[in-house]
C-alpha cells in the first residue's frame, strides 16, 4: 500500500491522484498557475478550426462579410474561450 500525504483528499476507493496538469472544459490547468500551456492549446485548437474550413476560405461563392462572420463565430470563439481567466503578463 502507498503512503498517503496528510493533505491528500480521500475517496471511498482511495486517495485522489495529484497531477502536474490536466484539461478541464478544454482549458489546461497546471500547478504552476501559468497560462502559457493553455494559450498554446487554444492556439492549436483555433488553427485546427481554421484549417477545417480551407475550402470555405478559397470559395468564390461566399463573400468577405460572410467569411468574417464565420471566422468570428467558429475560429475566434474557439481561440478566446475562457480567455478571461488568463493572466496578463
């Protein structure tokens, strides 16, 4: 049996595992409290959302205004989700 630290939280099946970082609702939470990892993850997710619409961006069927609206709703929203919790440095 593993030794449990005095500040460990116990459940009926044993202690909760302590980790350095985890993802919660798409945001990276780490023990360092920094937001660099979360911002990098968000940038990656926004890139994926942007690239998923490659055909739309080069399409002649949709006008610039429509493309901007789609960008704001699908790419910018992914990028800025939970950004209010980022620290300003």
